């Protein structure tokens, strides 16, 4: 207590000056509209800056939650787009969701190989979702691969960058289709084989899924034509520049074809009949 009193006695002149200066500022601001407006403007600027800083910090720490919300929203939008596509191509245009063939659920990538010849991707699926072998995996930019093994919470994906991978793909403009494979040379480029000579091809043409399997819907993006050559088999070999950066994958969508089992059973029955 004695030290506090001593402090005030020692600095009485400065404290008196500070008090009188503060009183003069208050009186000036209150009695002059110009000064008052400037003071309010400065206060708003300072408080706005503080609030902006607070918001930036809060948003940074909420990035994970915000990303999860965006992923869920993207999943819903992709499902709605797919439903609209089904409706436009169906003669029975009702709102019964059982008529929609493909569904999508999101998953996160926890391990990604792209430097081997038989690359696989490990994904963590969402709780309470059913994932099966031979389901397609995509991103908003295009095809990633096909699920080849499943556990309770995880699944492995045979990457498009895998010498065992063979995906039905086509030229979007002409509709000519072939087999998409990988020659192991570049993780950003795959090869589309068996495109007939009569097909019209141009650099930059879009390559999409053909829809000729139960795994991927038709017209899912894959990449664009980088270059092409005519082979001895009188067909084109096309180098496809992938839309996806296969070296940087975070979030994916698992494609479920609700009619897959029925189609496979029908095709199996047809094979037996022959």
C-alpha cells in the first residue's frame, strides 16, 4: 500500500496531466460533431480490425469442421445431379428415389501410392455406410479407381495407376470406346487403347467413362487427349492427361450401383444359357 501511495506522489504531475488531457479529449469529442464523427470512425476501424482478426482465427480452427460440411454438401449435390440425369433419360419421371440407379457416399484418403506398378489407395469410409468390392471411386474431377478389398472401417482401392486396372472409357464427342490402362511411365497420364481408326480425334478432346459396366455411371470425367498414334492393329492408342492429380488425393466419393447385383445375375444367367 505504501508503495502505491509513493508511486502516485512520485508521478503526480504526469497523472494530473493524463487526467486533464483525457477530460479535454472527451469534452472536445462531445462538443464538436466533426471530432465526434472522426472518433467514431476510428473506433469502428479498430473494432472492425479486431473482429476481423478474431473471425480469421476462429475460421482457421474450424477448417476441419467446415471441410466436412462442404464434403457432405458436395455429396448431396452430386447425388441430386445424378438423379436429374436419371430423370431426364427415363420415361418414368417420378420422384421415387428407388428409381435412381447410382448413389454416392464420401470417404477420406489416408494412404496413396502412385510410384509403383500396382498402386493402391487406402480410404476411410464414413460410419454406417456399406462398401463392397468392385464399387467405383471418383472425385469431382474424375475417376480414381475400383475398390478391391473392404474391412469394417477401411477399404483399399485399385488405383487407375495400376497395371491390373482396365476401365471402359470413351471419347465424349464421338462415343467410340476402348480400354483405359496405364503404362507406368507417368502418374498423370494413362492410355486409352482399341479406339477404331474411323474415330475422329483431336488434341484436348474429353475422355469419360462409357457406362458399359456396373461400376461407373456413363460420362464420369477421366481426362483429355494429350496425343494419339495409329497402331499396327489399325486402331488408335491415345495418351490421356488425367483431370485428377493422382499424387494429391484427400476426399473421394464411392459409387454404388443399386442395380449391380441384378445386372450381374442376369448376365451370369445369359452366359449359362449359351
